[in-house]
C-alpha cells in the first residue's frame, strides 16, 4: 500500500498537532546482538536477507509511546492496525512447537520484508475490528490488542488465546494451522480476555466457534463482560458460520468471554476459533 507521508504530516499537524514519530526495526539474535536495523521518520521498512535462527527477535521501536500504527512483521500476514502503548515491542520468532500454530511459510526462508508506519487519520477513525492482532504473543505488553486466558489446552501453541485474534477463521478442523484455536482443556471456568490497551467504543461482537464436528462440541451460551462493568449474555448455535451480535455502543478498555455453557453433545471439546469486536477509536 502506497502512503503519502506528507499527507500524514498534514493530518497530524491539523488534528493531533504532533510531529512524525521516528520508527526503528531491528533483528536481534538470542544474545541481543543487532543483526540488522533500519530507522526513519513516520515509517520504517526492513528487508532481512537471512534465515531466522532460534532465539531471534524482531524489535519495533517508536520514538513516542501511544501510537496508532500499521504493522507488518511477516509478508505472509496482512499489514494490521495496532496500538503501540510503549516505545518498544519485541516479537520472538516462533520455532518448534510454537511454530505449528502459524502458516508454515511465516517467518521462513531467507528473505523477510517488515514494515511499520503511522496510521493515517482515515485508518484511525474507520470502523474496524479492534480485536485483530496477528502479531500478538504471550509476552506482549506493548502491541495491542492482546489476548490472555486462564487456561490453554496443555499449554500448546495451537490452543493459545492469541489464535482467537489472529484473523484466521478456518474452523473445520483442530490442531495445527490453519485450524489453530483457543482451547479450554475441558475446564468449566475457562475465560479469555481481549485487552485493547486504550479506550475503544464497540457495538458488535462476532464469534466463530471451532466446528470440527463430531470431534467438537459447542457453547450454547457465553457471557461477554466489559471493563466498564456491563455484561451481555450471548446465545450460540451449532454452525460453522460466524455468529454476529449487535450491542449497545459502549466505551471499554477490555472484554472477557466467560461462563461458557456447552451443549449436551457427547464431545467434551468446545473451542473458539475467532473473536472479533467492531467499533471505533476513542481519542
């Protein structure tokens, strides 16, 4: 996508009255040695001509915290609107068991194209899925949204909470990509939260249940509780399709899916493939 940085500058001057932020992308090895780096005003683009090694990290630095950015840390994943709450985000390159929840082409090969740029005013103000982040990881406390849960089946990457906000809605199987999901290890008190890292106004929730029937069960009812204290009870059906629910608009910093009530089907394995939350930024 071609972006006119002078236009971003004009928008920032007219509406936010802040200068362009200096962005840096670095590749670090397991010993924190910088293997490659690039830096620029308003955006940074790095082409890394080496295969990743175990322990490598992608490090994204921002001159200022609290930035709305468009981020792409692997060319198999889309450029994604995220919120950088701090001045540094580290993504550890997945290897071994952690890799199988990703597209096999992701973070593979010997050439990698990475980018970060300031979001435009149009991108910031647009109606969007504010729960989308394919670059989330367990250790993330900077790049939002971020998914957390009180249980993930056997601690396996293919059942991690982050899978439910990565944008992948393929749900006719279970296990390795493209059927990664949030799995609850048959735990009745399982719950998962999406932290937005800032205030957003949402008016719609969409849930895609894992639907590897008859291996899978499904939830007939879940409760979605918001950081403002509101809760909504949502009734679900046995379907492969995304289930969409309009809500009263509310300004929140997070939501939690809890009180998961499964059907009487014999399978003990309900799971969540994807949660989406639609709305606007609150500035």
